[in-house]
């Protein structure tokens, strides 16, 4: 008999209007990508270089689409059942835990399968140009299918641990970013390391689907400073993905029981209600006591900002200090790498890696903080309460924005010492470092206002967070796909115009990273991000004013 969960999960998603829109847009993009480079003369290149270039760009774009769009559905699948109260009903059905998991897993696979099927005509067009073997197309789709399996299983596991849909999406994107990007960085940072450390780093690199796709299309050693390798990254990726799929699936099936909804939680006790000895002891051990009662709001302090910090899961001061401490440790690690690796690397290469890590941190954290500023209040009914206070709408919006600004400011300040060490090593880098800092500030401002403005148009936090992530990641990833196609099918001018909106490319061009040094992106990128930030701020103000009117 057919699994009823597959029918319920898959059909409900396919009936949504936005699913049809996304499928149509992707199909049109695939067709346009091939049409741009389709020969206009009745001649075919015997070498097949043109078709290989187009197919390489097509493969990277399809992989980026899978990484950006797929995690949302499985990440919210189980946690949405729990928040709606239907998980208990589902566990009481005759279906076993493995049947429930298989239903949700196969429903997501069916959705991703439609995405891959839509790309087949474009792949066939690349094959018709010549120079591409059927094995290349088959291997590309094998990597994509394995990536789909890995993302789905990991996101379902994250969904069992999450308490809300937006947190599930946030942690899923963070996990996918770690698997796809951060696992590759140790290979480039510790290039040429032998022994057990080199083996571990090499296998970590093979976990990334990006590394597997680059290896398949002849870019396995991009950025390896001339040190070629003979590792079969595609085979290693297949083995690691298969093992990861089995482990995460068994882990998730084991967690699908009544413990998800019957877990006891300690109510705790406020420290101010305990004895003097306990309070004195905790004062000696904690800089900021997490169980101490908060003080009164100051006369000139925006109460909405305080409300955001106290109600946000990681907004309390002790959590902010922990976040700053983690960023400080990362910055210290970057500082050590800066001092050690500049012996074998140039400063620009190390600075490029630092830009990637800092922009990734901004892109990962900011949408989760800013996208739900208005949507969460509308979803929980808190917006009506805020309207009943003496505060104006602009005070409410300013308090919410200020809560995000202060958090981002702490994160940025905690990750800057690495650049200071770069200046000490090479004083001539001060001009570039100063411009990189401006790029980071403009990026943080743009991502924050973009996420807040996009999220204000939704009534559900999960929809606001998902859309904000999609928009921000598209701005950061789509121009890089065009950069990968530089020379063919895109010329220098087209690539430079596409990179003008990309904050990562702007930082790379300032720090003179190879491959980006020839593009002049600053200060045009600052103007674009600044104007975009102002437009998103005005859009946020207009939408907030609109939703604040009497219904």
C-alpha cells in the first residue's frame, strides 16, 4: 500500500501557487542559460569547449539552486507537526517510525526530483552542442541526487531538535553552509599538510558537494597554489554521503517517538529568590548571571529594543556575551592563521578567506534576526498590543532595528582583530583593510534592512525567514555563478556589472584576491548597497505603516 504521508506532504506542496511559480522561473532560467551561448552560425566547434563551458555553468547553477531551495521543506516538516499538535496524532497511527520518516523523506525527494526533471531539457541541449559525454551528465546528476539525499536527511534530523519552524530553517541553512563551504576551508588554509592531519582535511573537503562538482568539471585544485592532487573526490563524496545518509536516517527514526512531545523541562528558579549564599556564589562564578532577574527599563531606553532582547531566544546579555566570545575565538584563530600562513601564502589569499568567513557569518545570522521583526508580532498577536501602547509606529520599528544593529555590531567588532594583525605584518595593507571594513559594514546594513523589509510582507515567521534567506543568498550567490562563466559565455563587462551587487566580490576585489583583482567594484558597490538599503528602509516604513492602520 502507498504511504499516505507521501501523498499528503507532496500533494500539499505541489498545490501551492508559489511552487508552480518557482518551477516556471527555474525552467525559464535554464532555457535562457543555454540560449545565451547557443551558436548563431551554422558551425559547430569540434573541440566541444563551448558546450563544456555552458554545461559547467549549468551544473554549478543547478547545484546552487538545490542548496538554496531544498532545505526549507524537510527542515519544517516535523517541527510543524509538533507546533500544530498533529505529531501526537501521527505517532498514534498504525504507521511505524520508519514509515513516517520514509514518507516525509520521499515526499521531499519527489519535490527535488521535479526540479531535476525540469533541468533535463537544458542538459540535453548542452549534449546536442557536442563535446559532452553521457557519462559526464550522468555523474553530474548522481552528485545532485546524493546532495538531495544528504540535505533532506540532515534537515529532517534538525527538525526533530527544533522548537519552531524559523529556528529549524536557520539551523538547517547553517548546517548546509558548514557542509558545503566551511569543510573546504581547512584544505586551502593548511595546503600541503601531510600525515594524519592532511588525511582528515582531505576527507573533510570531500564532504562538500561543491568540491565534488568542481572535481568532476576539472576544477578540483582551484586555489591550490600549484599543488595538484590525484584524489578521487567524487568517489569519496559518494561514500561519505551514503554513510551520512544512513546515520542521520537511523538517528531521526530513533527520535520519532513520544519523547518529542513528552520531554520534561525544569522550571528553574530565579536567583533573586534564593538564599544569600547561593547568590554570592553565583556572583563569583558568573559575569552575567543567566537566572538573575533583569533590572528596570531606563527612562530614555526604547522599550521595544529591550523587549526584543529579553524575548529573543539568544537575545539575553549572557547569550550575547557567549556569541561575542565564540566570534572572538574565531577571530583569534584567524589571527593565528594570518601570522603563520602568510609565510607560505600572500596576505590577499588569507584576507580573502577571512572575508568569506565574516560575510558567511553575517548572511547566516542577520536574516534570522531581522526577517521576523514584524512577521512574528503579526503571527503571535503582539502587533495589536504594540499598537495599543503610547509609542508611535516609528518608535516600534526603530527599537526592533536597533536590537539587530547592536547584535551585529558586537559580532563585527569581535571578528576584526585578524585584520589588525594583517596591518602589522604588512602596513601597506591598511588602505585595503579599511575598505574591507567598509564593505562589511555596508553588507551588514544591506542584509539587515533587506531581511526586515522582505519579512514585513508576511504573516508567518517561517515564510518571512525563508524568503529573506532566499533573497539574501541569491544576491550573494547568483553573481558568483556568472563569475564562474567569465570568458565564456560572459565577457568581462557583463561579469563586472553582475558583481557590482555582490558584497563578497567587493571584498575580494578590495583585498586583491586572484580572479577578482581585475574587476573595479568599489565604490560602485557601496553606492548600490547604500541606495538599496535606503529603498528597503523606505519599503519597511511603508509596509509597517500599512499594517498599522485599523483593520
